[in-house]
């Protein structure tokens, strides 16, 4: 029996309610765990059949047939920070015969998650905002980076955002900068970096100078945020952009008001992307060690595939400061 064509797609919670068991037990059944009692297993399978809960994917999982595909969800193909994560993920999974497929997903959309689940991927790495808290997806899932929402039962892998910001701010302070502005944007990573910036400013007795909280974390968002920052705080001697892509826009805004980097204002970013390494920016930034993050995501997936009942883990990769010519001493 399957649900009517116009009904909502059943969730793992619907299956749990129908079977009279917990959501976690349904997840164990979907992953063919030997820990489930036969009677409970039968009740869950009956509920899956009655509700039509992704029957083909569940059947594939229960028969231990694998597509050898891991889905990677990102929020912007133009954001180069995902390249290193992908490289590390492929390095971890490739020797085991897994292919990594990529989809783009915006924060208010779940089509990439749904699409990957419908195509029966063996696991998911979500390196984008999920858009909302999600239930257990029935496949090993890793949430990469700092996100506003969570996925039930997922492993977590991220670089140390607070450490990275602290290293950047201490570097600027060592160069004599006090009037430090921050151009921020949407998303959990930007929020954590913004919080760490504000905490540092408070520690040196300075009010935070923040702009762009509603902006996308790309070049346009950086430009718009910098225009706002320079209008409200024209005295800033340094600007911290939430990522390297935003730093491109910040530099354009600084140049429009006649301020060159680093003579008139220091500029720092975050991610150590190809933008930061370009001769145009030569940007002081933080290396969030994306390759190592990707490797850790791959290792988490392999662990969960070999032991579906293993508890979720959380891994934090230390960040590193990379100093280039965009940061110089504060003007006298």
C-alpha cells in the first residue's frame, strides 16, 4: 500500500508512530542493525510497507546493496572553500571504491537532500545550511562546518572557527589596530565568526563594528556590507571579512572611497581560498584545513557504514593563521 499521490511524504517519525517504537529504533532497522529484536523489526517493516516510506531505499539498505555513491551538498558552486573539502573527501573514500556526487542547495530548500535520498546514495555530507532541523535521514550523514540547524543522528566535522578568528584578531592587534570593523553575512559559520570577533573586541574594551548580517557570503555581499560599514564607521583601520570571497567585495568598496590596502586599511579574510592566494588580494586569512576536514568527513562515513549502530561523533580541526601583505601596521 502506498500513500495517496497528494499526501505528504511520510517521515521516519510517521513510521515510528505507526510501529509504536522510537525513531532511533526505526533508523537501526533501516540500517539492518542486528541489535533489533525480531518482533520490533517486523513491526517497523510493516509500518514502512503500509506508509510507503521510501520503500526502494529501505529495501536497498536492508539488502546491503550499495550504490558506492556519497552525496556532497554545498550551498554555492562559486565558493572555492568547498574544493579542499571535496579533495579530502575523495582521498578518504576513493580507495574504498566510493564516488562523490555534488549538488547545490540553498538554505530554504531541501531538494538536494531529497534528490540524493531518492537516488539511494550510501551516505551524505551536508556542507550547507540544512534550512531546518532534519530527522534521521536513514543513511550515514555528516554535517560539515558550523550550521544553524542540525540533522538528527549526524556526525559533525568542522574547523575551529573561534580559534581562527582569535588568531586573526590577535595578529591585527599586534600591528596596532584597535578600530577593527567586521563584514559578516548569513549562515552558521558567519554567525560563529561574528560572535568570536565581538568577544575579542569586548576583551580589548572596544565596541564591535559590524555590518552586513543579512547579506550572502559572496563578493556582492562583502561589497554591500563594506559600504554599510564605511558609512557607519569611517574610522576603521582594519576590516575583517567573514570569508575570502567577501574580502574581494570589501577591497572594491575600500578603493571606491580612496583607501588602499594595506596602506590605508588592513584587510583580512577567512578560508585561505584561491582568492586569498591571488596576487591581487595576497590576503591574510585563516587556513581552515579543508582537506583535513574532508578526510575526517570521509572517515566518519566509513566508520558508520561499517557499524551503523555506532554513536555520532564530533571532530574539530584546529585552524591556522596565514599572514600575507594585506595586513600591515595601523596608520599613526
